[in-house]
C-alpha cells in the first residue's frame, strides 16, 4: 500500500441510470457480525502501518465484491441480473495493492442453473471488466507492472481469475481467449471432474489424475502465460500438474490435512510438490475455520513444511453473509449443511477481505515475524511466481 488510496467515490455501474438495470440492496461491510481486531501495543501498531505502507500486499484468493444484503431473498435475482458489484469502497479499507478475484465461478448462471458455462463465465468476466474500467481506483491487472503501479499510485490491481477450466470444454484456444479477456490465473478443476482432470469431490470414486487433454491445457497455459492453480483438484491431478508444468504453480487457497490440523485439505506430498515447482500456497479461511488463530496455525504448519518462500494468503472471503449464502446453495443442491458450519457461522477476525487483510499483518507483527518474512508472505512470494509465469 504505497500512497493513500486514490478513491473518488465511484460505485459499480455508476455510469448507468437506475432504470437501466434491477437495483438490489447490497451487504454492508459488517452486516450480521461483530468485527474483531487483533490487539496490539502502540509500537506494534506503528510497525504494522509502516510495513503495509512500504510493502506490496497481494491476496492470492478472494471474491472482493458485494453479495446482496438479503441473500435468501435476492441471491438468484442478483446473479441473473449479471452485474456483480466490485466492493471498491470497502477495499480502500484494506492494505491490499492487488487481489486475485475469483469471480462468481460456478455461481455465474444467467443461462444455466449449474454454472461453469462458457457464456456465463464470459458474461461475468467482461461485465466486471467494463465496470472496473470506469473506476479510477481499481485497475484490471494484466502484468506485474500493474501491481507496482497500483502500489505507487494508491490503487488496487484486480487480477481476473477462475477456479476451474470446465468452461473451455475441449477447446484449448479458449485459454487464449480468456487470457485476451484478462484472465491471468485458472484452476484445473473445481470439486467436480472435467475434461482436464479429476476434481477433489470425485476422489471417493476414482482418482484418474490429469487427462491427456489436461496435459495439453497445462502446456498451453504455460505458453500463454496464465498462472495455474491446483485448488479443488484431486491429489493425483495436483501431483500430475506439478509433474507436467514448466512454470511454478499456485494452490491459491489451501489447508493442511496433516500435522494435527484435522481439516479436509491437501496432503504434505501435494503441498511439497507445489513448492517444488517454485510455486506458492495461499492459506484458505473461508467457511472452514472458526477464527484467525486456527487460520494462522495452518500458516505456521505450511511455513515449517515447505519454507516461508512458498506461503502466502488466499482467505477466500467476500462481502456479505456467507452463512446465508451456504444455506441458499445447500437448499438448491438438496443437501444439509455440515453441523460445523452452523457451529461457527462467522470466522472470527477473518469474515471479509477488510477484516482479514487488516488482521493478517497485525497477527504477524504480534508474533514477531521479521520485516523480511512479512514482506515475503504478504506479497513478494506471489510476485516472484508472477514474474516467471506472466
Ligand atoms: Zn474455492
């Protein structure tokens, strides 16, 4: 966060008139939960302020946009309207210079109930890009120079990214089209398998790993300069991608499975394989953890396992009531939410990008990480990979 935020008050689609599209009331920054801030001494607070001013801060995985205020009532109409609102004003209250933006992903569904269709993904990416092009504060990030520019000019660089390659179907050229539309990072699979490989949700049936087409897709992404993420891919798909790729890869949002972490996450073997490509693993919070302390346990475990050069943060949070969102989605899929979700309806200290990105540097300072270590995990590690891949 180089200089003060250059925010002029622009809100999404301000270039249109009210009657041009359906207006939906959007969530406030802290609607539905009590924010929590890591307590620091005055000296520690000064150190945090200096660090985030000097260093470049990058989120490897978030959904930095608004959901409706009443998710139960308005979610589907908001999605069908096809105008996701970037949370510009709330992002000014983070130290972020850049954020990977995972878009609506499988929720992108103007034409489809089940998501991941080419038309819907193109609609979501291009509509968001049009809106961002009208903002003075945000810029669509296509290069590392854009991240440095955002840092120097008090802006936020938004990196278009997707969590699955399902929408390319059997068309390798679509990778180049998506790159042309701005996409700079893409997952191989979501939880469901696709033409590239086995997804994390299918491993109980059979883990077939990366397909021949998936191998071609990895090679094309390497050539095009699109970063690859193995988040949501099966263990074998992850290991196969690490084997095939010529470039370092990301797991943009991951938890550890072992070392007493007790989470359904990635095995040590997968995490080590990603690090061995020269890649970086972002620590996931989302709905899976009760609080910041548990989140940072995963961080410390990963640092011990793969080394601090290969760890970053990808909290995977959004602006809105995520528990209601999970309820609506569970109802749609005809499944019950796990009890653990309802035990911890809010992630204490990490509920949205503003809370997460203010608390992460505070926690690192409180726990005596050095300036050099903090700089690496807040942004330098991710930028090192992007310098190679992009
Ligand atoms: Zn995800």
